[in-house]
C-alpha cells in the first residue's frame, strides 16, 4: 500500500512538473514570436497580457516608457 501511495505521489508530481514546463515553454515561445514581430516593424512595441484564471502576467518591454499620443482619449 505504501508503495502504491509513493507511486501515485510521484506520478502527480511529474504531472505538475510537466504542466509547469509546458507553461514555461509557452511563455518562451510567445515572447520569441513577439520579439520577431518587434524586429520586423519600425517603432517601439510593448505587450502585456494577464491570464485571468491564474493571474500570471506575460510582458514584453514592460519597463519601456511609451508616449501616449492619440492612444488615450478624454
């Protein structure tokens, strides 16, 4: 019984680890695609996205200050 419990625990841990790896891989690939788009255009690009289910944030050029120009309307 203890062996089964240990096997179940290890299986669940492996699943969580794989899910985390998939999330990290997704983030790396997404940021690489955004970077490729940024390299192909003129001007400055900034992107921010929030996963509403988990609260996780993905940001590209988050520390860059962008002039507002006509983006904000009063």
